[in-house]
């Protein structure tokens, strides 16, 4: 049975044992909580004021994600991690997707908050499990 997620969406199974990364991942998930608070009904499309608020959240999320990705990639580079290129590609695709979603919102293609939250939460969890965990294991073995 999978570990129950915290209110922020970060579950104990996502912890990597690299304190800096775990704290940054928790921050990313807590930022997602702001998405659900934008609208009283997360299943309906956003009105103009809610869209502006969502764009602010997405901009904050993008800024923090870029800082986090840079930190993570630097750790990988310092450890001579062989999966760094895959990690960089995944980070770039994520940022491209986030910019595309921002553009859709700015162009009037309103997306229900539940869809944005679901995409982002799933991406972060899958990314941590699939790409970050192997790095954490590599790092932990290298430090012994």
C-alpha cells in the first residue's frame, strides 16, 4: 500500500534522503496547494481574476522550479552522474509544458485548476520516482 500523501501532496515515499532535494520537493508540492485555492470550484474554468491569480502562481512555480532544477543538475554534475543529460531533457520539457500552459491561459484558453494541479502533481511525483530517485541512490553509494 502506498504511503498517504501529506496535505501538500508530498508523500513519504517521495523522500530521497537528500535533505536539500527533499525540502525543495516539499516546497514544490506545497506551491501546488495554491492552485486549488484559486477557485471555489476547481472543476470549472477560471474567470479573468482567477486566471490572473493562476498566472501569478504558475510564474512563481516556474521560477522556483528553475532554481530547483539548476541546484539538482549542479549536484548531478559534481557527482559525475551519468543520467544528467536525461534529467536536463526532462527539466527542459517540463518548463516548455509550463510555458505552453501559461500561454494558453493568457490567450483565453482557460483550464480548470484540477487539470493543472493534476498534471503538475503527477509530473513531480513521476519525475522524483523515475529520475531523481536513481540519482539519490547513485549519490548515496558514491558517498560511502
